[in-house]
C-alpha cells in the first residue's frame, strides 16, 4: 500500500470491541453525485495512502438522495475495493427509501434483510463490517429490528451492528432489548456532532462511553461551515451542500445563521493563533472528547484529506479550547 511521508492515520479500537479502525473514517456520500467514479477513486486512493482503513456508506447514497441514484455509492466503492477488501472496515446503513414500495424502506425485518442482501451485492462482498440503522423508525417495533440485526449477525452477514441519529433514550431502549434478549450487542453509534451542534454531550456521548460503544460523529465540519470558507453576507453557493435544493435548505436550517457565523469567526481566530486551518481546529476540538472513536470526514478532492489528517498531529491549547467552548456553549 502506498505511504505518504509524515501523514498516516493510526488505528483505535471500536469502543470496547476488538475491531481496529482508523482514527478518521472516510465519508463517501458524494461519490456518484458531486464526484464521478474517477474522482471518487482518486479520493479513495489518497485515503488508502494516508492509512484510512474505515469507509462509511449508506444504501441511499449519494446525496442529494433520489431513487434514481440510490445505491450508486456502494457500487462505486465496491468496484474500487476489488482485490483489497480485507484491508478495509466497511460500514453502511439502511432504513431510508430505496424504492417506491411500502416495504422499500424502514427497519422491519423484511426490509432490513433485503436491504442488507442488496448492499452486499452492490459492494461485491460477503459481509458488512458495521451495519447501521440510519435513523429511528417509528413504524417498526424496535424488538423486531434488534432481532433482525441479531439474525444477520448470526448468519455472518454483518459483524457489528450500529445505530445512527438515535437519541439517548432511543439508544437506551435498544440496549435494554439487547440485554434482555441476549442479542448481538450495539457496537457503533453515529450521531451528528460538531461545534455547532453539541447536544450529544448532554447524555448521548457519556451513555455510549459507559456502554463501550464506538462513536463516529458525522458532519464534524458542519457541512463545510466550520472550514471557514463561508462568511457572513454570502449567499449559499449553488454548488455547495447548502445550495442543493430541498437538501440544501435542510443544511441551511442547521447551520446558516448569524449566530453560527459568529462562532465561525471565533473559530478562525483560534485556528490562526494556533497555526491551524479552521477545519483542523474543528477536528482537533472533537478529538478531545474521550467518547469519540473516529470522526467521519468527507472529501471531494484528495488534498482535502491531507488537511484533515494533519488535525491528528495537532492539539489545541487550553486557551484555545476555552475560547471554542465559550463561543459554542449555546449549542449544548
């Protein structure tokens, strides 16, 4: 495998589990939309060179999601993985719509098993290392979902199970079912978490740490807001995540406000004082939390990954941490 001098990602355990994953996880949700296959392969090649062994996907990717493109990201990554599957930890997700039928979505036993089989085909593999429920599904009983997870685990089609976008009470309920029925344990959690969304610190992250669950936060850079490239008074660029129609409006609702631009100003000031980019300072801040296993970082160009990896070599000063905590405390 190629090696990039001076830049290489270490591995850590997935929570209390024995699985070793790279300290950063590569997000792939723009593979097949913003990135065509050639551009996606270039990012994957760079990730491999930098020491990433952890890839995050979902059956519904790429984004913005549509039934016409759903599954394309898994197909692209599956083609790239030929001949190197053993070196990578593959995580993918189910629940969101993959077709027009009533059972083409959700976390019922039927859809989960069919979705898993379809992901295995697209990825060209016989197992998924980490399989996530992409979100809470009120239409399906949780015990049915956890028992279906256990069946797939017993069959060897998934090795570790996870949940994404679950609140602390939802994770607690799932954990109670697992414990009561002695099912396969929850090993991975994927919450939204960054300087602009610190709510998981209240109870979700401490709960996951207590249970020994690995935590892979998504949106660690706030959809690009925490890179400092967007400034107050700008219109959301149409080619950016904030400009993608309804999907872009969702991201604007999350991150595009005067208060958030004020935090970005503070972040840029701290990053400059500590000889970092804003993105590096954002990642360095997340990595100070002892519950975090591997933030999910996306990239549309290979050089963006190098910037992210450099955050692993950097530490914020106590003064910098205090400034960022103060500037972001309203998002707790």
